[in-house]
C-alpha cells in the first residue's frame, strides 16, 4: 500500500516561505489540521477529541492569545487520499500544525511532503517504528518537524506484550503462544521480534505463527492451526473490519485458548453489540485503557466531556485510543508553544522543537515525553514503566459480563486495573 510522496514534495518546494496560518497570513488564528479515517469510528473519535482540545484551548485564551481553529479531513485510510488532503490543509488552508493519521501506510505516504514544508506534524494513530527510524534516523534535520506523541511504537508494544505473556503465565500457567497478525506495516514488530521476546521468559514457547491478509474474512483455518499447535493463548494483531468475524468464530467454536493481543475494532465501545456478545473475554491493548481507568488526573474529565458533548451523535460513545492521543497532542503542542513563546514554525522551528523535547506533560492517556534526536527512536513518545519495569502506557482491557450486557475493564498492568482478568468459562 505504500506510495511515496516525491511528487508532492517537489511541487511544494517552491511554496516554502508562503505556508502557514501565523507565518503566511498573519491573521492571528492558529489553525490545526487533523487527519484521520473519519468514516471509521476510530477516526471520528479522534476528530471529536481534537475538537474538545481546541474548545478547551479557546476557553482558556487560545494559543499565545490566538484563537484556535480545527480543520478535520478524512484520509479514507488510503495513502493517496491522505496525501491529497494533507496538501490541501497546508497549501490552501495554511494550517500551523498537523495532527493525526491512523494507518501507517498513510503516515509514510505524506511524511516526505510534510518534511519538505516544515509544518509541525504530531502522529497520533499509526505505530510503525520505521516511520521514525528510517527517516529521522537517517536524515534528522530533514524530518525534525515530525513527532509521534502516541501510541508507543510497535517495537515497544511488542515488549509490552511479552511482559503481558509472562503475566498470563503467572496467573494461569499458560505457556504456549500463537501469534496471528495482519499483513501490514504496523504488525512487523509483532511478527519479527515478539516471538523471541516471549521465549526469553523461561518456560514460554511460541508454538504457532501466521499472518493474515487484511482482506481475509474467514478465520477458521488460522484458529484451527493454532488449536492444532496446542496454543494456550492466541495473540492476534488485527486492525481491519474482519475482527468481528474473527472473534465470533473463536467464541462460537469455543476454541481452547484465550484471545489476547491488539484488536482495533475490538476497542470500539460498540463492539459488544457488533458481535452480539461474542467478544466476552477477549482483550486488547490500547492507549487510554478504553476510557475506563483514571490513568491520570485528566483521564476521566476528558472522557466525561467527550460523552457529554457527543452522546447524541452516534458511535463511538468513547474517544477510543486515537482520540486520547489526538486530544493529548493538541494540548501538548500548545504547552510547548507557550514555553517557546512562538508558533511561527517558519522562523522559530528549532525553538518549538526544543520546547517539545524538553516537555514532560500529563495527558489523558498518561505521562508524555519524547525521545531525543540522538536516541533509538528520535521524536517518538517514550514508554512509561511501572516500578517493576513493565511498560504501562499501553494498558490491556477486557470485555467482561455486566448482567445481560458487556463492560470494558482495564486488567493490566495491576497499577491501573479496574478488575481482574477473567479466563473464558470453557477453558
């Protein structure tokens, strides 16, 4: 799916110096462009959350005294459309900040264009580490206006998942693991490094691995193979719309293993209804813990504000993980700009970058700080850890019973848990 942006970069080179709301138009409005697949619940939740952050800023004097305006564009989850709307936001709408992108291939498709025009860009949805390591790591000065403020990248997510595997072993004695992953950029770390990380814990084995086309809608053979391998746990990493079918097939056949890992559709507060309750017992890791745990003093205030503002506007009924990250990114940048005393990225980009790198910020999803330019993941959000060294800013949630309905609970790490993990009743 990757499409380079060489053509876009070439077109915009001649426009340098006439871009940006503050720098170019000098109309005292600070404009933020939000990019996401707004036809999906994840993208809608993110755009709404960015809107809440903008409202919060305007209620408190804006950014350095300037009113803040949000322009939200639908990428459709496609690199070519992401490229088109990013160009429009910068060249026509003169935004001062870009926030968002969910699909890693979309992020990669616009990154050269964004680097060329120097507009600060905070990634809030895609997790592929190569977005950082293969750009900033090779030409830092060219890509220095680009950051990821959440989620933690897939390398760090894989480390967190290995810690979680050890936790499940401690709780239940489960020691055989299967890894099923979308054939997509964001799952590379789970396919390449997670097996070794799991097996670094004595007694744990990865007994089955496979990758699934994002077009797959029949998962029986994958689940049968995991069963034949005697897996106790299937770690599935799935972001496409077939996740409901995956979950329903697992539950209806009562496969003899737990269903864990990352399911982006499973993060939807409406997933219980979408699967008619078949998602009972499945877990997913997600920034913000589904909006059910007070990760910081900001978490529940944000969730309450979201629910109050959008309760009559359809799904999602909670922000979802990209919503947490987009909300935090807008407020993070505003605080960094205040510390730098400038939003003029054309003249003062280095000052803004330094302020972001120096900032330790409390967001709704957790404590936020960034890797520096000479570290392994330049400008990537840092992982946070518990006292035991366990990664904590990618918590695990589980669908559990609540009478005749379902409820999401945070089950890991223990420090943030709202309930104990529950194993499927048929195990």
